C-alpha cells in the first residue's frame, strides 16, 4: 500500500491580536498534528507561535531556523534544509502547518519556503489560508481608509531605507510603508522633502503590548523604533 503524502497548510495568524485569527485558520490548526514556526538562528522565539499557543493542544510544534542575513548562499542553504524537513514530515503521511504573521503571501517567510518546497516536489499539496495583514489592522486602529473612490495605494518595504519610497512616491495616492524600524530618519527626510510629513502617521506593534500611534512623525527623529513599525501616508490628507 502506497502511503499518502500529507498536506501542507500555510496559515496567516494575523498581525498580533489572537482574536484576529480567522475561523478557518483556527479550524485547521486544531486538526493539524504538526505545526512549524520560523525562528531566528539566534533564538527559538516565535511571535506567530506565541499568538496561537493558547489554541494549540496535543500537537507537535517544531521551529525552523532562518538566518537574518542578505547572503544568498546562506539563505538558500536555510531554505533548502527547512523545505526538506517539511517534506520529510509530509511524506511520512502527516499533515503539517506553517504559521506566519499577517498573511502568508505578503512579505512572508512562507512565500520563500513554498517556492523551495515546490522546487523539490512540484506535486506536493499545499493550501494557503490568508490572514489579516498588519497594515489593515493599523488602518482599523487609526480609523482611516487605505484607499477611497479612485485612489490607488502601494505597499512598500522600508527595510533598505527610503530608496523604494522615492521611486514610487509620485506614482500613487497612498503608501503603506512597512519595516520602517531601521531607517526612520531617512524616511522622514524624504517625506519632509516631498511635503508629506503632515500626511503620515507611524504605527508600531499593532495589536500587541506596546502598541503605539505617532501622529506627528517628526517626533520619531533620532529615536529607535520597534521592529514591527510602519508608516501610512495619505497624500490627500491623513483624515485621522
């Protein structure tokens, strides 16, 4: 008898508040025997696991370490190793889930893992369960629409500074700038240069302890920002 390969579920657990996990995600988590969560190679802490821990009972939880580096060879080695480990569990016949903050296919580790797994085994069954993104939770927190009428908006990474912001700032009405924690001063300088500092608000740790909203982003100059920080820019006026 040929053993059936298990299904991998990519599950978005939302931005931080455990009550923002979808009903479908909870249903799958409660019936899936093996849960994977990404961690740094420097420690075993997982925020996504912390969010769902109260819902998990009698399941096997396994950390997949990923290095915080930009070196392609080091990253690829980690993707390959972790993808093979996931496939090892699936080929044993067990279903498994990989949990991730926000949405699994928006700036997520799961996207890279998925491509690597599919490279090794294109036939493996994967089901992705979307999650509420951090910027949608932040928009709800400050009670402002991400876009209205014919407005456009772009989601942009600020992990490398304001370069990408400068590339797109004139091409859209509104901007969601994620991962702003390292380069706040560079981003602030660009917004002031464009006359948009008053149209921007910073949100940090949305839905978590230490949640902070800064309406005057000039107050952030020279100050360290939490890792989970973003800036929402409404070019026609904040409205919050």
